[in-house]
C-alpha cells in the first residue's frame, strides 16, 4: 500500500522555522516505520536527517514523535499507525531538546542530567575474586530500572519539562538513580541526595504518567519516581526534616 | 583541526570502553564513536557471557577452552582460547563487582545456564556456563561499562566517523575522522590507536546486526595495506526472526526450547544426536537450510524465505518472563505472538564475523605469519581476529572476547604509551587520508548508492552465504569488482555540511564493499569445509591442506592471500561430532 509521511523538516542553518513535508511512499503493514524512513532517505530524499542503529528497540537511537506520541520508529509497525492506502502518519522530532536537523535533536541536556545522578555503583568495600552475594528477590527489586535504554522518550513526553520547568532533571535520570538506590550492593544514597532532593530534582514530578505511557521498554517510570521520593522522605523523617518534601 | 592524545579508542562498545577504562588510568585517552556510547551493538547481545564459575554444577576453564577450540573446528589458536577461558572467570566477577545485575542462584551467586556447544568434561553433555542478566546481558555490560566511564571521567567524542588510520614504516601515528555535527574533518595524533569498531553483518541482506555494523575499522586498515585474517568465516545464527533477521537468543534453546520442521519433527536429532538443539550455530544453520531444501520448511516450497519453528511454549510463562523477557517483547512487537503460547518462525541470520584485523593476545595488530606488529596500533572485539573463535564462534564467547581482550589491549597500551613518544604525523599521509571525502563532496550525480548496497547484500546472501560453491563465489567476486567500480563514481546528493547522514552512509557502503570483496575472495580460495565455511563442492575438512589461517591483503583492485599457522599445541585436531 501507499502511505503519506508528513515529516517535520528543519535545518537551523537554512530555515527560519520548522515546516512539514509530505512524502508518498510504498509500505507493507508489517514494515517497521524505521524501514520506511530509511527507504525514503536512501531512495527519495537523502537530505532527511534521522538517527538509527540496531533497528529492534535496544539501542535507543530512533525515538521520535509519531502521531503525537513518543515512540521508537523501529518498534512501530506500519499497521499500527496507518490503516490503509493514503493513511497519513505525522512524524516530528523529540520535544524539549533543540532540533539539530529534521528528526535529530541535541541530547546534550538529557545526558548531562543522567550523568548528574552518579549513575554507577558506589561501593568501596573490598571484594576479592568473587561476586557480591545478592538474593534473587533483592535482584528483582531493581530489575525494571535496568531495562532503560536512555532513548529520551520520557524526557520528551514529560509535561513538566514541556510547560513548567525545563530545568527538571526528568524521568530517565531518576530511573537511573533508582536503579542504584534499590540495589542492595550500592552505598551511594547520601552522595546522590543533593542531585535528587532539590527544586529541579525529583520534586517537580506531579504524576502526569506520560513517561510511563510512552516508555518503549514498559518501565513503570512514574512509580520509580514516586518510590525515589519516598526513599528521600523516609530518610529525612527520623531527622524531623520535611522541609522540601513537597513539590516546588 | 588536530587533537593530541596518548590513546585514541575508536568505537564505544564493550571492547572500546573496557580498553578506555584500563588505558585511561594513566594515559590521556579519548573515545571516538560514530554513535552515542550506549547505542553500540554490544547492547544487542542477549543470552549470556560464558565463564567456568561452576556456580551450579562442576565446570573448568579447561573444558571451556576445549569447547571453544572444537566449536571453532580446530582453527582457533589454542593458547589464546585457553587465555580466553581462564580470564573469563575474573572478568565476570569484575563486571559483577562494578554493578552488573546478573541473575542469581537461590543462594545469591551468579546464575548460569546452558548454551550451544558448551559441555562438561570435553564433550560429555551440556554444562551450565553462561552467566546472564535476563536476556539482555550485552545491554547490561554496555551500560555497566559506560557507567564506569562516567565515574572515571573518560573523554568521549560522540558521532565521529573514522575515515583513515595513518601508518608509515610499521608505525601508527593517529587517525582522521569526520564529525557528524559540523562535517569537519579532524585529525587525532596519538601514541596508540585501538580499533574496536565491531562487526560487519550489513554485508548480508538478512542480518541480526545494526545499521552501524559496517566494519569501518577493518576496511580502513585493509585500504592501508593491513591484511585481514580468516575473512571467509562468517557466522549465521540459526534463529533470526523470519524476514527481519532480529536475533532470537540461543538461550531459548538453552532453557529447553526446541526446533521443529513442518511435520513437527525435532530435526536436530538427525544432525547432532548428542547435543541436539544445543549444537554449535554453524551446524544448526546448515540443518535448517537442509530441512528447507528438502521441502520440510513450514511453507514447504524450498524458497529463500521459507522457515522453521522454534518452540518454547512448553517452558511456561514464568520461565519466559524471568529469563527471556526481551524475546517475549520482540515476538509481541514484530510477530504479534506470545512465545509462551505459540512457536516462533525463524530462519538463519548473518550474525558474527570470526575474521578481522589480525592481532596477538595483547591486542597488537600483527601483519604477517612472523608476528610483525604495527607499533602503536591495536584492535579488539568483533573487528579483531586473535583468533579465539576459529572457523565458528560459540555462543556467549563474543562477550567474553570483548571484555578479556578489550582489557588486555588496554593494559598493554597503558604500558606502551608510558615509554613511547608522540609520533610525527606524516603530512602526505594526512592529505591522502582526507582526499576521498573532498572528492565525494565535489562530485555531483553518478550512480545512486542504494541499488549498489542492495545488490551487494543479495549476492553475499545468495553466493557467499551458508552453503557455498566455487562457481557462485567466482561470480560474486566478479560482481563485487563491478560494484566497487560503480561506487567510485558516486557523488553526494545532500550538499549540506551539518548532520549529513548521507555522507556517512556512503562511506559505510565503501567499507562494506571492500570487506565483501575480501570475504568472497578468501572464501573462493579455501577449498574445504570448516566451521561456518561450508562448500558443497568440497564438503570435507582437509587438515593436511587447509589447517591454516588466511591473510587477505587488498591491493587496489587485487586481493593477495597468504597463510598464517594455527596453534594446535594442546589438543590435536579430531573430527567434529556432537
């Protein structure tokens, strides 16, 4: 069948404003949308800018806004977004990050926020030539967060980042912090606290659940944000400190 | 723009990051990658990393080494394979200590499962050797290593595409790369360069490999006169999702999944009565094609898109959820099926290059049979050929390879740059290296790249694929020569400088065409069947004539192929039966 791709184009060097370009292109219902975009770029319009790599949802390169929702183009089949001949699919770059060219955005702030939460195991106790022990139950506690591929879909979809607080560190960084906070082997909670417990840290989240809805890895993102908030308030309770336990 | 570092690592997958962590302790180190670091294809590895921890049953590194050698049809260098198996154990513990979330046994240790070709006591029965983090082990290794790079402040140059490596008088002095964001050419002058650019499965139409797997490192070196080793050995993984080639991990069979033909027969009983569905990948891929060729594929029409079934429905929902969740997700997304309820339609998919840049066991690039090295030049991971995989790699050994040899290369580099000076950049080499891009930018018109790519992928699939014949391969060589000729006329249609992904795609196609040429020529020359190289016109293994590595040197439009000895000092070659 033939479908219409309506793609947002923007080259900051050439265009003053973004605009939409329509392309008619052949597609099979079971094609990945990424396959169609690559065919378009390779055979119709080589100037179309987009990122891609693994093409099966594990590298996180091709998150974009498809018909208004953040998705990975390689995990979106044509039949999910186009009902038949002449169906229109609208494709835009991720939000809340500057566009570099067409569907490519500058992920600098996303990775900076990620790095800020010290996303690595903090534990200086010595282990010699063996593993640290961890029960399957302890391991299961942070399993969900380990699925994150840093695709930035949640960072783009977050209404708080879009409308009220562009400095908010965003859902993915908190998921990554949670991955270590909930890992019994980690000793870094207090070290990470200043990067989570402040006005642009965990507190701007007011449970819109958009992050959870768009996550291509089905991570319970909002749950993990709330869990992290709870860890912080629980930590402070014995100290009688609830100064910043509320949003804002 | 000229940058100066002690060490430049090309590629930010497992081997590159491990090397950068080791080398970066003492030396000024930069990582350049054409992707962002966590986008590299190490992240797509699924089932596990093999190490004889013996956590769930008796196991020994020596057995792991033997399995690796036998799995590789005796073309692996045996001391190197022993090193691989010995150091795998420490490497897995080290990764755990860095935070890698392995699945656990009830008593809290790293859990292990079965994988193809891994046995106890030199082939007696399958052994549980693969350490795993669900079925996203590679993802977790990549994440863990990147996390450590953040902790240790490793410097990254993201989205820089390798264009050339400067080599003169067997000394490497640096490299050239083009920056995606600006289109600018950068020169990196360095005491040591490590190439860890990964595989090149994009040679083939159906592949489990990423778009990025275009063999940039080996191709650049080949054009600079470095011979490539064992290029005729390319592994097809037996279970790719039909049509798409997306990998369905061998762990499905490790956990008890079974392959069946259209009659519901467990056909591996015929081909490998001992290990059955856990036989090595090359044997299972051939078995599947044989079933299809004899009309027992599911469609039954013997066509190229016929397939067989991988049945995991008897494992139950809980096992699949806990141990194979990603596979479950792929099946839902791409096939609309639940593997706990229905079998998965699969066909072989081009997966892994056993061959590549010849190195010694310290990652140093060695250009001939005498072990002559290029000073300051290193390679590790899939782009390198130590050789530990021989003619066919065992499952889980790719992850072992990249952590063991990424680390070993990093350690050697660390020592080397301590005593070496910063080499001079030969000006004429630099100019020559930058020329091709300038030419590409000047040319308009010319042939479109896409038909060349499709032609190459189809003919590699059909003529240099799982079963090979001299006549087909000779044709393939001729056709690739033609394609390489057309390629030289390609012009750049996207004239923009910034974020010009078209430019990168054209450079990648050039790399693939050179590697296709070396692969087809090497395959045509080897007149025997060994591991993944299966010739219908020479069906037997011929140790007397062919128990040797090949070294293929690209000289403009010609390929010269020489030999390199195989280390068989521990286990004398025997027929390979499972």
